[in-house]
């Protein structure tokens, strides 16, 4: 993998079934699907030395002599997924999640690169902590791990971090995690400083004064449940401020997760002006809505909160139109002690690495997205956004692959999740689409029983 990703984090193969060192592996009888090149055709793919050596229709049923053959049986072979927003507990809260358990969960979900957020204890706001994440990833993780460093010290929103040094150390972007920078002068200075280094600023847009003590989205459902709500305006107001500052500074800016059509319209106008602006949406806000909270189900308490179904549909339409650039899992493990509480007191967050692709396929099966649109937002778009040499099927590219059956049904069982925490909103949900194999740099890091290997 190229320097951008090698610097961002390492990987270990200790817990993965090893493919023959230095040998060749060929995937035959596959549906090759690559959003970077708009390739969607039956064919095969040859892996040699951790890279894609060849691919195309000529390999559909033919394999070089001596190669390990994997019959894909017509299933989709695509670039490994890239999840650009993953919260882990390491360092400081390893009881919730470690880099090792997060990477195992990622592998089971077809994610070959995950980007960890700076919300740790201590916060990732120093070069030494970026280096710590990289070393721990090299020793324990089975997928690529990239680091998003803090843009203000301690995520306090007051003092800017050494963005240049952190970027040189391997940080792929800069964020204030779950905390929004409310001081406009500080935010302007962050954007100006980041511009000098070509750094990407990723911001969670939620006015903390408007959202204080809010348990869910404001509206009829919140009133019926007797819970305090936060208006969508808390998101849109801060986003509008940020984009005014982006217009002033001409810096690179990414809205971490938008949730409503009002925010989408702000993004569209900024893009129309030629500003270097992108945005993401979490899989939760594409596939769930506030009604799913039902009888105070705390696994559906996330941040930003789940919105009305009209908002959810607007996010799906924004993704289909290309105005929303990437999908993230917003994987946020929380243990039982902070989730098994009254809804208003429960912690925000849901795990999502293992269900990211399957949940996204709901939109494909429902006719809301094409398979290409879904995978584009999960592969090449986040790769380009973060400057990673990943997310495509091409000769010479690192062999980061996911093989999945888009039609196989299964039921989510939280107790079988590889994440250390089990707070999934999809517990007992029926899914259609299962990851069969995940390959990182040519090595199998996850394999589901049923894939023929001869």
C-alpha cells in the first residue's frame, strides 16, 4: 500500500488464516464490481505478492497453474470497504473496544481500512499518540488502521493542535470528535492553519447549547415519549457558519455526518460555489428513523439523533444524487452499564462495523440505491477524500478485497458480534447480504464457511 496508508497504520496477520506466502491466489467466477472504474462484469482476479496482478473476464474460469483457487460462485468481489468514522476505546477505555477487537469486527463486515477518531483518553492530539496508535495497530490489528487527530487540544475547542506535525506523523485528517467547536474565531484559525498544510478538517456540526440535555430528535415522537428533543436547526446553524468560514479561508472541509435535508441544501449551495466541501452520512441515518426508538430502546440512541423518516429519505436521495459523498458506520461501542439506563440517561452510540454493508444493502434491495452507488460511498470516495491508496480494483493496487453474497439472508445476533461491546440497533434484525471473505494486502483476514477453496 502507498505511503499515505502505510503511515496511517499497520496490520498484523497473527490471527488471520494465512494464504501461501509469495504464492498466487485467483478468484474465479466472480462479479467484479469497482466503482472507481465503473467496472461491473463477470470475471476473475489474480493476487500476487499482496497486490492485484491481473483481473478481467479472461480470468472468469481460468486460473494460472499452481495458484490457489477461490470460486466466488457468482458473488460480488469488490474493493474492501473504508470506514472513515470509527470510535474505539483504546487508549483509556479498552473495556469498550480495542484496536484488535475493532479490527476483527471490521474484517467480519468487509471493512479493510478503518479510521479511528481522536476521542480517546488521552485525546489523540500529540505526535506520540499518533505513533502509539500506529504501533498498536501494527501489533494487533488485522486491517489497515488510519488515525484522525484532534484539531484542538483535548477536544476543548480552545487551542489549536500542531496540525503540521501531526499530519507529518501520519494523521489523515483532523477532527474535534463528537464535540463541535463553537468559538468562531478558533474555527476560523483551525481552517486557516489546516490550509497551510493541505489538511482536511472534519467537523461534527451540532450546536451544544441547543442540544444540551436533549435525548432525541424534537417533534411528535419525542413529545409522545416525554423526552427532551433537539431541533435539526442545531445542526444546520453550525454547518452554515462553518461553510461561511470555508468560503473565507478556502480550506478543505468535510461535514462528518449530516442528517436532514436542510443541511443537505447548505452543502449543495457550497459545492455550487466551487468550495472544497464534502459530507458524510451514517448508516444509521440512512436505514433507521426516530420511530425505531419504540419503547425507549437505548441501542437506538445515537448522536446526532435519529430523525423523522422524511429526513432519512432525503439522506438516501442525497446519496443517490452524489451530493452526499461517503457513508460511515459511526461505530461507537458502549458497554451495558451505560446503555441499560433510562433513555434520557443512557449514553449515545451504536456499534456498526459488522453490519455496515448488510444495512446498506437494504437500500439496494429496496430500489433506493444501485449497488455501484452504495459501494462508491464506501470505497473510492473515502479513499480519495483521505488520500489513501485504496478503494479500487486495478492492476498494481493493494489487494484489499471483500467478497459478499448480496442475497444471502441472515439474522443479527448481538452476542455473536466480534466487537467487544454489543450495542447494535440491528439486534435480531433480518439482513439480506453477507460478507463471505475479507482480504487485506492479499491475505485472508475473515472467511465465512461456505466459500469453496480448492
